[in-house]
């Protein structure tokens, strides 16, 4: 049996687990897309639905399906359970989680900036200012409730689901078979690759690299605290800042560039 073979050769889990998690993440998006096409084919007027509501539902479904696949299939097929402790969600967030998230965000920003600068010097063809493909756009948002839905999707739902999937499930499982440094590296590569390709757009190399660096910090928080909550908060801070700069006050980005570029 495949699972028994893997248990006898535990190092193989280092390849199987990230492939399985990444595959479940991508398969969930494909399944949700297939459901959309099926509903359209039978005459359901999805195109008449409000774009913000539609994007929110699609994102929520994709995350839920991914978690169901990655946890449910091993349980059904091989009786392999995944507990809340495995996911790092066995307890409520603590004050320590909150306290760690802010300085961890500062470290991530510094590390990401240094990493991007080094990368741009080695590979000048990479656009380090590449924008991430998002389910929302400025033109979609008008009413306050639309901003609220977009905020909940990007700043609450996405960090929670992605932390449970990559730092909860994947990193938690990897740590049972590999040392810290290797678990962090493998989980972070998988997380970066999950952001490399989105829809029909170009490959998001800059986004993949940034999320790889972000994952290094998120895995460190998972290892130190034993839970995903500090990582969820850090992830939410990062996405919240992006939401503010992209949708609430985009002029700030231009102001920062105008102030910083003359100093370089």
C-alpha cells in the first residue's frame, strides 16, 4: 500500500506532502471553475450577479474545497486523521500571538525588500513591482458593503484558510518527518508556487518570491508558538495593508515613490 510504503521511507513525504497540498489548492480552483461553467451551461444567470458578491463566493468556495480535499481524502481513503492540533488550531489566539505579529511583519518587510533588491540585481529581467492578480479591482468597489466584502475576503478569509492549509496542514505534517529548516523551506516553496500562476494571466514571479519570504516568517511563528494564530495575524496585517493601498488610498503608493526614489 502506498501510504505504508511512504511511512517506511519517511523522507518521501517531503515530496508527497507539498505536491498533495499544492495539488489540492489548485484542484479546488479548477473544481469551482468547473461548477461555474456547469451552472452557466444549465442557464443559471451568474453573469447577472453582483461582481463583488460573486468573487467573494468563488473565493470562499475555493478555500473550503481545498481544505476539504486535503483533510477529507486521506481520512476517507486511508483513515489518516488531521486533528486541530495538527493544524495548529487547537487553542484560541493568545496575547503572545498578537504581540509577535507586528514585529514579525516588520522583519518580513525588511527581508522581502532586501531579497527583492538582490534578486533584481542578479535577474534584472524580473519585474519586482509586479502586481498580484486579485479577485477584486478598484472599478468593482463602490458601496461600503462592497468594500466590506472585499476586506473580509482578502484580510480575514484568505489569511485564515491559507495558514490552515500551508502552515497548519503542510508544515504540521512535514515537521513529523523532517527537521525545522527543511520543513520551513519545503512549505515556503510550495506556498510561493501556489501564488505563481493565477488564472490566465502571466506568471507572478515577484509575487511568488514575496510569498516565499513571507512564508519563512510564518513558518517561524508556527514553530515558535505551536499554533497558526500569530501567522494568521501577520498574514492579515500584510493583506490589510495591501487592501488599504490598493483600494482605499492608492495615491499613497505614488507619494512614497516620489519621496523615496530621489534618495536612491
